[in-house]
C-alpha cells in the first residue's frame, strides 16, 4: 500500500490535506520533504517498518526522497501535531449512510481507551481513546492524550440518538450528564461506589442490598437516578440499574482476580468489593419500553469488539512496539499507526461491500435494522462471555445459564 499503491492512499485523504500541512506548520521549508504526501508516507513507513535509519534507507531506495535519519527525526517531530489531527479528519466522513434516514436504528458505539508505553517507561506514557461503531463495524473516533487524559464520555462527539457503551472507567455522573444533554443514551458498567445513585424519590439507593435479592443467573431491573451537582453543571439523570448474579465459579474467579490486583498494588480490598464481584451490574438511560434488561446485558457483551480493535492495533499494526522516546516522535508514531489502521479498514470495506449490480448496499442493510429487532439477535452462542477476563481469560464461551427476571 505505501510502496506500490500510494496514489490510492492519497485519494482517501481529506480535501484540505495539502493545505492543512502548511496551516499546521508541519512543513516550513520545502527541502527533502516538499509536501504533505511525502511527510505522511515517511511517517507510515516509520510506524510500520520501524527505525529512523531503516525508513531513511527505504525512502531513498524507493525514490521517495533522499533524507538522513537526523533530518527525518526533525521532520516527524515538526509534523506530529498535523499527523495527530489526521485520524479525526479521516473519520469525519467515514459514515456512508444518512443518519436522518436511519434514525429509527440506534447507532451503538463502544468506547474505551488503551495505554501505550515508551521504551524505559514503567507507567503509562500515552492513552489512545477510541470509539467503535457497532453499526458500521469500524472505529469512528480517535483521540490521543498523555497519561493524565482520563476515560470519560465527554471526550466522545455524540449525536442525538446515539447509544454509548462503556466499561467501569466511564461510570461518572459528569460524563453521563453530558451524553444525556446531547440527546443520547448510555449503557455503562459500574462498581459499587463510583456512581452514587438515588431512587426516583431522591433517597440513597443501596446497590448491593438490591443485588443480594437475585438468584444465580437472575436479572434485576430497578429505576434509579444519578446524583447531580448544579454548581458544576452536572445534571441528575434518570435511568435504570440492571444487574445479574454470576454463578459461583465465575464469582470466585472474580474475587481471586480482585485480591491478586490488590496484592500487586499493595492495598487492601474492601468487603464490598469482594461481594460485588458476584454480580454484573450496569447503569442505562434506555427506557424499559425500548430495551429490556436482558437486551441491555447482551448489548454490553459486544463491548468486546473494541478490545479486538485494540488487539489489532497492538499486535497487527505494532502499536505496542513503539521505539520512540521523545514526546513529539511518540505522537507521530501513534498517529501514523492509527492512520494506517483506518486506511486498511477503508480499503477492506471497499472490497467487502463491492457489488457490480448494486442490488444491495450497506445503507440498505443498516436502515432496515431497528433496535428492538437487532437486540435479540445478539443472543447467540458465539458471543463473548459477560466478563471475559473473569470467566475464561478472554476466550469465546457459551452464554451463562438461562436468565430469569426479578420480580
């Protein structure tokens, strides 16, 4: 792609591709690297092949440009800001159907973040925040921050009617409030303490006390509200607590995992944490008329798709093999990996959805599916377990025992 079919890659770039490289001061002197196309090509070679010297040698061999490794380092660092903005621009026009025509169908989006380390760094150096659209089976949002950039729904651009699915790190009143204000909904996993709740009358809601009433495999569904903070523009959001008790084997595995992590971090585990390990519980703002408790749990299981995206980025595209030590070169490397992933995804989709007769299109398929019809389809034996890390180490498993709804 980078060597043999570069024109196809350039054709997928945003309309202001060359203009933006000048506006962002990524190229100030047209020596060796004369345009954005050349700079992007060098960045992709560096990220996918590896090494400044190897990249410089390959660029010279392929007739791209004759540049030294020192000059290449300087160019990549100068262009890091421009490269960091390209993934978002590439994703801006990624959607291939009219959202207004498909408004009856939810755009279900899984959100999560993954950590990237620099060589010699013990902790997290950067965090890559990603949104994955289940409707289109592709990444639709990317943001790179340093280690201080935490997980929150506020980072995700939201459209009215979206359904955001997140793990425990996103269970905060501020982010949920931002999604509700935008006219969207959430399904987010939580722990017993990170999201204080009240009942509809405003009285504190004891999560564990209600979960204790569930039998193995039984699902509970209770109306609740988040606790607002008007001084910080955080609204109280009405929703539901959906919970399910695990079987004893899964619960014991979860408790062992919690104790192991606590020993590693040299801290104590509270009795409430060990008790809550026996349950899976979510907060959602989707109404019971639109989605049952069982459907909410089934949709949350699809959050594993974004974990597969992270796995591809790290194992296939080499995101975990970053050799850059400087902050600017690290940003250039991560951005180039994300750009390569998006380009490969686009080229793959062109082949998958190609039809010479145009009898069926991706738009027809997406527009014909609504939430109520799609949710039950999620219940089949090839889905991941509710808690893949705690049940079976991430391997595919059959669903748990038949589920019963609490009265």
